[in-house]
C-alpha cells in the first residue's frame, strides 16, 4: 500500500510509476538460458491488470492496483528506452507511458497513476502482485485486494500467523544476532 498525504498549502500533482521485473517462472533459466527464456515469456493488459506467463505452463504472474491506471507498460525496452537504465527510465523522464505489450523479451509490469492532492487530502494506492496456477482466479483476487480494508486484514492475519509460528520456540542468549538467527531466520 502506498499512502500519500498532501501536507502543504497548495494542490500537488503527482505522477506515480510502479515497476516490477518479471521473468521465466524458474529464475535459473534467466542465468543459464536467457535467450530462450525471453522468447517464451509474454504479457497482456486488460482492465487495469497486467498478466505475464510462459508458453508450456499455466502459471501466471499478475499485477494490478486499486486505482485505475492512466498508463502502463509491459516491455522493459519501451519503459527504460534504448540504451537506458533504471536511473532515468524513458517513460518517467518523458512523463508518457508507452502502452507496450511485450510478446517476448524483458517483461515488466508498470502502471502509471496521475493524482492531484488538495491540501490535507490523503489517497492510498494498493498494489496487487501475485502468482497463480489458476488464471481464472485473477479477476476475483485482484478485486478482493483492491479494497484497503481487505489488505489491512490480510496483513494483520499474516502477522498473527508468523507470530504464532515463530513463537513456538524461542531462545535467549547474550548474543542478539544469534537470537535473531535462531528465533527468526532459522525458523
């Protein structure tokens, strides 16, 4: 969740860009056979949702937000620009999303939102990033998590779940780093 509040005395206009790099579902392919992996990954965009997948698998990655975006990109080359990098992506510098659909290559998920905030006004954008083997569930899942209250409840339940899981065994030693390793990371 991205929470924004205008604490100034004048109206603020914001252009907000999200960015996720997406790849072949098995990351080892990116390091051992990048060319092949990029040939079978493709993305689509419909109703504010970017969906990326590979041929030969039903697994899909999806990315959406609670507010309707006013632009998107799924091609890293279009978003970043020729010979560019993420320190100055072409789309952000120009202020214009490319509305690109990557049928192969470096797939990304980028949504652009343009917001105006009046003095004292607050807005929240919920970003939804997921992976599923059942693509038919994507619209229902996105709609559920576009609601701030549902996201807050999910975070609370996740925290409680981890608290219960990690609280089953605790060790206290004079070494705080050892405590963290045993009580959190090893678990």
